[in-house]
C-alpha cells in the first residue's frame, strides 16, 4: 500500500505547483507568467514565460488569472473592403 500511496501523493503535490498565470493589461495585451504575480511597491513582480524576473505597474493591470481560466480575446472588428 505504501508503494502506491507515496508516488500518488508526490504526483498530486507536483501538479498543484505547476500553475501558470496570464496578466491582461489595460490595452488588451496578455503576458504569460510562470509564477503567481505579487504586488510589491506599486508593481506586480513575477517570472515571465522565459523564467526571467519581470514587473508591471499595478495601474496597467486589468486582470490576473490562471491560464486555465482565461478566454482568448476576440480580435477587434475589422471592416470588409468591397
């Protein structure tokens, strides 16, 4: 029983840590983050998709959500040319 229980618990623990986030800015740009953004001194600090430390001013952020919860934005209306 212990041989099965340990790998199962280890797998569940590792899956919970692998959460990616999407930061949506006021202008509609979406930025991927490997770590959960934290608010420090008026800036959200996080590790970007490449693993480099980054920061964004809090006033530019519209939404922070896990990547599984984010819907892709539809492109703006583009008129057809006749």
